[in-house]
């Protein structure tokens, strides 16, 4: 089954351009287009895409607000922020709202297709510039609950970009068990998304920063 994509951008030329090159990939199907955040929320509710490509600066409802609503109403739908704006607050707020990725519009077409496929499997997708900004904002909880050894293993694999299915295969456990571990990790560390969890792992030294590898 192809990955079902919803494009949300207030510029028709951007939507048309994205649709044109994404449809060249047989593994991707564009199922809808939204002109603003409100339409993105409504179409996500109705069409239930696998991934939403979300612009952040839009009329009626901004992308960050839309991301929060989509993740609250349809948590199985992953959202990748795709924007030309790279501001610390915007990056942080998009991730806090639940975006699994933050990419810039100057991303190469092939890289964007790869990022969409990875996001569909639950892998964090951040442009290097966005990752740098997020790293400055990630702070360890003042009194975090101690993670179990298994939860620590799962967190390390999340930070390496593995999906739940891949983590299950790596640790030889069920995918539902992985989801439970991820939920416990986010709860114990007071984090909102696996994106934040991955950054927390880097910030605390559980895994090396990408620039140090």
C-alpha cells in the first residue's frame, strides 16, 4: 500500500509542485490538499492520511495549531513541518505540538521523499538546522522518573531513528510492547513526542550528537 499524503500549504504553486514530484514515486499517494490549517485538520479527520506535510505560516489557522489538533484527534497520523521559516520558537513549538519532523522547503526532492517514508514508520526527521535549534531548547526534567533498563534501550533506539516495528525486531519483543514502552518513556520524562525523546537522549549523552558521529 502506498503512503497516503496530505499537503497543507496556502500557496497553490507549492502544493502543485509537491504533488507533481511526489506522485512520481509509486510508493507515495497524494490524497488531498489543504489551503490552511483548519482545512488540514478537517481533511486529516476525514481522509486519515499517513503523513501530513504541513506549512507553518498559513491563514485561518497556523500550522502549529493544526499540528496539535491533528495529533490530538488522529494520533496515528504523523505530521512533518515543511516550511521556509527557520526560527527557534517555531521549530520548538512545532515539535511540542507533535510534529515528527521539521524540514525546509529547499530540501532536495529525493531527500523529501525519503523523509516522508521514514516519518510514515515513526522515524524522527529533522533538518540539521532544525536539530541544532531544538538541541538548545531540550532540557532534562528536574526530577525525572528513572527509566527501566528496557525503556533506556528503547529510548536509545528511538534516538537512532528506528521505528516501533524496527525496535520490536531489534529487541525481539512485540510492537505493542514497544508502544507501551514509548508511552512510559514520554510520561516519565514529561515529553510530548518521540522527537523530543530523541533529542533528550542526545542531550543527556545516551547517544552521541549527530555532529559528533
